[in-house]
């Protein structure tokens, strides 16, 4: 679910921004979050594929920010976590396509879902990870 993934990823990114240049293991990050390191690694994968973090393997490995926290917006983190899904989801049932409503409801809902996602991005875009980190 996007809403908890964003919280987890923003926590991770804030921790990395607070200690720039340091490598952090998923176990160390998981301690801060009080969650299983496997869940941390899932979010790290999305952040890495979006170019927000760098990683290295080995005893002294871990993850760190790929670029300065000043150059990372909260929208960048949200989009990395959100991927191609929407914040809101369609019902898992398949509507009756012969129904006037059922035949069009998903198309209409997807249009609204795009607007919701874009509104969130518009709110998060001017906020930097650096500014967020400085609140701690």
C-alpha cells in the first residue's frame, strides 16, 4: 500500500540524509523503523531503481544517498514508492460491462485517480528532503 510505503521510504531517506556519506545496512535502518529488514530491503530496491540511493555489498556495505538531500524532493520519493500504481485502487470485482455505470466506472475512476496522484505530487514537489531532515 502506497501510504505505508511512503512513510517507510521517507523515514529511510531522512535517516540517510541525516548521516550523509555514511553507509547504512538494512538491519541498522530496520532498527530505527522497528520493522523487519526484509521490508526495508523492498523499499530500498525501489529507491535504488529510481536513482535516489546508492548501494554496495559486503561487510562494510549498505546504502547511502546518491545525491544531495537538497536535490531530492519528497515527490521524488513518493514517485519511487508509488511506481505505476495509484494511491487509490479499483475494486477487485469486475463490474457488469452491459450496465450504463458498470461499463464506464473504471475508466472514470482512473481519471480521478490520476488527478489525486498529481495533486499529491504537486504538494510534495516543492518540499526537499533536506528541509524535511532539518526538522529533526
